[in-house]
C-alpha cells in the first residue's frame, strides 16, 4: 500500500521490502509446518541447498508479483499476471521444499490433488494482491490478512494431502550405522 503511494526509488524500495517480508513469511509458514510432518518408520532430513533455494524462489516470485502490481499499467492485467506468477512461485517453493525432504523410502504425489494445490496458490496469491491494492482501513486489512493466512495454509495442507510415503524396510538411511 505504501509503495503505491510512492514514486521512484521509494516505490521500488517499498516493493522490495514487501516482497522480502511476504516471501520470507510464506516460506517460514511452509517450513515450520514441514517440521511438524512425520513419517512412521523413517527419519526425515532436509537437503540444505534445496531448502535455501526454496526460500530464494519464494522471495523472488513474490517480488515479481508485487512489482507486476506495483508498476502494472492495466490493473486487471497486472493482478492476473502478478497472481499467476506469485501463485505458481509459491507452489514451486512448496514442491521444491518437498524435494528437499529426504526419507528412507519413496515419495509419491496424487496428480489431481497437486493440481488443486497449485490452483489454490494462484487464487490465493491473486486475492492477496487484489486486497493489497483495493482494501483500505485497519479492520478490512486485518480481515484480508486472516483470509489470506487461511488460503496459504489451505494450499500447504492440500499439497500435503497429495503426498504418500512408501517406507523401505529399515528406518536408517544408506550409509548410517544401525
């Protein structure tokens, strides 16, 4: 909102700040939720470079979406472009974070549920960007924030519902001592 009222470098700086805060917040919600994920019969480890890459993806795609809305000429087109980009990016961040998850087994995804999670991410991102440029006032902003929190969580848990883990015989990883 402050970015839309600013010009020049100030606008750019507000948009970068917003993208950093939003992207980091979405990634943090995802990763904290992943820390609560358990699979019976195996430990879960995370590939650190892929996990960090998922954070960079979240911040980058939110930045693209926020800049599309912040500098877009046609409001509807800017919202659709920004929402699509940000939603696909949030979904990419989620599934990249899932790829970072290492278990002693195979991770399989239900394609239809994955598609639904991506659709939820796109709709939620578009609604969030719309709210950022359309809603004024503290209570309206608070309500929009709560709705978007539920939408982002809904995307995450829908995506997690797409996951099946088929554990191999032992709970240890190759190379670990029993």
